[in-house]
C-alpha cells in the first residue's frame, strides 16, 4: 500500500480515501484485525461497528463479533458480542458489572446511576415493600433504574436481546447474591424476546445457588405486580412464566389475584415452584436460607416441602428437626396450621430420605432428644402419627430398646396424659419403647 495502514485510528480517519485507493476488502480486513486489539468495552468499538456496517457489510461485522468473543471469553466477561453490537460498549459494560459477583451492590448502583443521569431516567415508582422484602429495598431500586435505562435504549424491543442476555447468567450464576440476582434478573421479564428457553437458560445457570433463585423469584414477583397494576410497565412475560413453572389455570388465577392485591406472598409461590422443578443445590443451604431469611412460616414450609430430601444428610435431617421445634415453640396454640406443617415435613422425611440415613439419625442421642421434646410438649394426633411412621419404619425393635435403656432421657407420660389421655393409641409399641417408656408403663 502507498499509505501503510499502521493503526486503527489512521484507517478510520482516512477510510473513504483508503477504500477508493486499495479497495473495500483489504481495508475492511485490516479494520477487523486492528479492532481485535482494542479492549472489548473501548468506545472505539462502537465507531468500528458503525463503519463496518456502513462500508464493509455484514460479513465483517460478524468477523469483528467473533474476534470480540475471544477477547471477552479471555476476560471472563459475561457479555456477548451481540449485546455490544446491539447496545454499545457503555451499556455492555454496565451489564458486565451487574453480573460481576465481586462488585458490591453500592458500586453497581453508582455505574447505573451515571447511565441513568445521562439518559435522563427518573421519576420511578417503587411498590410498597413489607416484611421480608424490606431488606432488599436498595436492590429493587437499583433494578428499577437498570430496567429504565435498558428500556430507554430500546433493549427490550430487540428480539435478540433476551436470549443473549440470558447467556450472561452462565458466567456468574453460581456466585450471585440475592441482591445482584434481583438486579440481573429483572430485565428478562420485560423483554419481548423472552421465551421458555431463555428463562430455562437463566435458571439452569443458577439452579445450585438458592440465593440467586430467591433473587430471580423476587424480581419476577415484583415485576408481575407492577405489570398487573399498570405501573410503568409495557410488557411482562406472563405466559412464559406460567409455562416455565407449570402453573395450572387455578394457580395462575391465584397468582393474578395476589399480584393485583400486591400480596408479596406470590414471590414465595414462584420460589417454591422453581425449587421444586429446578433447584439442585444442597438441602443445608435451602434450610439455612429459609430459616434465616423468610419470616412467614407458611412460605418457609411451602419451600421446604417443594424440594426433594432424597440426598439429605444426617445433618440435614437434624436441621429439619430444629426447624420444626422452632416453629412449634413460636406458633403452638397461635397458628392452627402448625400441626399440619410439622406433619407434612415429617412425612416427607419418611417418604424421601434414604433409609440408612434415617436409621443413623434415629440412633443419634441429640435427634432422639429433639423427637422426645416434640412428643412431650406438643401433643397432637397428626404429629404423633407422623413420628410413629418414622420410627416404626426405620429402626428395629431391639435397637430401639437398647437406645432407650442406655439413655437418661425419657418421655414425661404424666405431662402428656393431662392433655391427651389416649396418646398411646397413636404410637406403636416400638415407638413407645424408643421414647423411653417401659412396655408395661
């Protein structure tokens, strides 16, 4: 070439002349080659895309995206070249940081605030947050602004946006906090390109992370409430959500009514469905999250009943016993449903946990002590029947007798008989012996 192409800036500044002198193909090849040395979020990338589209054609745009893909993968970036091509480098960088699990919510907010100020985004209406959701107010506020920026840029109107955006969850889904998952998930529900496959890609990436699933559920429930109540929402992937989570017509109607009434319990309806169909993380994590972060006993039990106990460990079973005891201590005599809750959890343990694990748990002194505490202090036909099923099915009589004889912990039969004189009618002989009562006692 008479005028060597030695840097990208020079090519771009003399583009028209170079194309006339050297031809379109060699010049476009060099543009793609040199652009590949730029950082993926360098603003010059936007200009390159624009010029390639105008002067070089789709083939070279695709080549640049392929080059960018390699650079983005090398950086571990969750953003795809398609997102950069659709929305530009600055918006892509914002999305990158939303999916960055190491960036605190406060710093993520700063990045989104700058974009919102530039595009004059403001006047956002936030739903009234109560109960468990109050602690996530900041995350929801950030998510609202994030969505508003993307909407202002027209992201939700691009059919390609949702499928490409959902791919971002693969890079950080297992490390996301509840807060970051709220922010990252919210755009999916407003995008016209969202379908079952898009949501499955996102959930598949977070299925082992209960915190991320919880954040996804909060985002979906919150977005649904805004949509149903006509609050600055043009579109919501309603049918997609129903199909994804196998909601029946009756369930869908109840979900709609809760959304209309801004009943925040709908978030736990969604969460329990996701846990039932997709969650594959540890039971310990689920129990910890439910017992520490969800104050509604009904919602907590619904979620615990929606997961499988087939992989439960001895520690998990003891944790469930602790949970049941705490629920009984708080709600006994106050909530008429508490007996049914404990009954259902005990029956689920009996039905799904591995027999070898259950036997070893029943042989543990601390587990036996917790079971005796439940029988002693919470006389109930339902609870006694569930405990009887557990002990009768999974521990031999001789083992039951030896455990009882070796322990100083005994059932207080006099205390029970004051409230429930016929208590023995609901317990097998083996169970009675296991609880520390002599056969003729």
